[in-house]
C-alpha cells in the first residue's frame, strides 16, 4: 500500500475493491521471488511456481507471425481493425479442431487475447446480481473477479471465504468433484477441467452430473478447458461432449499453455446459440455486444500464429511440446512420490498437487524456498480447500526440472 501524501480526490473507493483480501496471488509470488534473489544473489533460483511456459514456440508458428507482421509494411498486406469476434478462418479452425463433431459453429467462437481476460468479460456480461459457485481450490481469478464485479460479500477471516460465494470442495476424499447433493443452487457455476491447481480432469460421469445439476437448477456453467490438450485418458476435453451442455454452458479456452502463447496472448470463448436467459433471449447476443463494446479483437499477428498452430504440421509441433511438459510432470510426480508424499495431478495437466498434512501451505512454500531455492505456489492461495498443499508446475527446461528433483530429494 502506497503512503498517502498531498492532494486527494473526493471520489470514494469502489467498495468491491476494498473487499479483496490480498493482492492477486501470482504477482505476490513474484515479489517474494525477487526478495529471495536479493537475499541469495549467488544461488540459482528455480521457478516451479507461476505456470508460465518455457519451451520455444516451433518455427512454423513464429515464421507465420513474422511473415504476417512483415506484410503489414506493404500496401497489399496492410490491414487495420479486424472483426471483434476474430478472424473468420481462425474461428472456423478452432471449431473444427477442438469441437469436431460436437456441432459447435464458427459463429459461436469468439477469439480473444486469453482466457483470463475472457473471465472478466464474462463477469461484465453476467453482472453483479447473480449468485456464483466456484470449485475449492480453484484459479483465483474466478473468485477475485466475482468480488470486483460485486457478486460476493465481505471476506470472513474465520472461514477464509467470501460471503455469498458457494465454495464447492474438490479434494481427494470426493475424487476432486463437488458433492452436488449438498451444493446450493447458484446462477453461475465456475468449473475448470483439467483443474488448476489440482490437475484433476473430470470424468465423463462427473461432467454428466454437473450438466444435469445445471439443467435442473437453471444455472449456467462457465467451463474453463485451457488445459484440455494435456488430457491423456478418456476424460472429456470439452463440456460439449456431454449431451445437453450447449443449453447450459459457456466454454473458455486458450493457446497459452497448449501453444506457448503466454506472451503472445490468444484464446477463445464459445457461447452456444442454444444458451438462453430466463426471458429466452440468446446470451450470445449480449456477449457479442460486450466484445464489440469492450474489445477491439485479438492481435492480428497472434491470430496468424494461432491459425498456423491449427494446421496439420503446426498442430503436431504443438503436441510435441505438450508431451515434453508431460514428461516433466512425470519426473516431478515420481520425485514427490519417492519421498512418501501424497501426489495428485501431473497426468492430465501440467500441475502437480502435493499434500503436506498438518502443515500450512505458506510455511511449506517458505521452507522449500529457503532450503532449496525453488519457487512453488502455496495451495491456500487457491482457496481454503488448498491449505496443506503446494502446487508445482511442470513448465520448465528439462535440466531445470531434473535439478529441482535433486534438490527436493535432498531436502526431504
């Protein structure tokens, strides 16, 4: 918090911003990492914390972006604004590549600058007068954006939860899927599969239960499938694989972790035409208005890269990088398992979820950082259900992952 000096305005602070409990988790981790580097300038700090990709984007993709960028220097190749909803060819490629025979139309695909940005645009669409449910633990942007838009109440120190938010516990005891028989009805259900941070991919049976629950309650599922490319078993890669889902679900996804576009910025949201408000107005109409009002479309250069990612050769190159990170995840899972720790995830997602029973997440984070110079993420940063866990990312160069494995084995 900055010191207050000199002139100040008569504008009151947004009450919703005052409700936010802490700074956003990942910038907070970055600050602690910088402090540690200052404290130990001669040590090599390994970051297995923030889920940022590390392997180079394949040439076929970067060359297509470079060629597109160079064409902007010619009269023939220059283009200004594109469609706010995205390049039509890319929308079609996304529909065909990821939704194949699921009857998702290219006009239902909205290209964006990333799924985290789309979370906020969806919150703007939904407004402050809806009730929300979130998985616990879950990526904090869902909860924080719900607070900012005004869907929640004050933070409760005794429960570590915000009032008016339904926290759906998803842990080992319930197979990382909420007990829907005890879950209160809400307007919106935020659901991420494969889950960040636990790495669990919901089974077909679980998602059938979720869709049935939403249909029975007249709720909307906001389904985050950003890590679907990492699924190795029979778990659904899209909510639309479940019959009836198009009438109750919006799906968001991203090129960030699939194609290494964390800095390039490209994602998409699917809003089916069948998804209706209580007054039977199609929700896609309002989302289109939000996009046209609050967004001028994703970078045309990034979209050129995205189109190449979905070409036959580009797609195979992307999957090769995904396989590389999966191998990293296996190394980390084996490392923690060899130390007799309970390990989850790391199979269908690039995250490993490690349990330290009886310990506080931030204490485990601090001990690992101090003794091994490895950055992780405290599980409690993802919600009260994450207490006692840490999240470790498999994004990293192989030699770094192996070095981290050696350090962790020596610590425990």
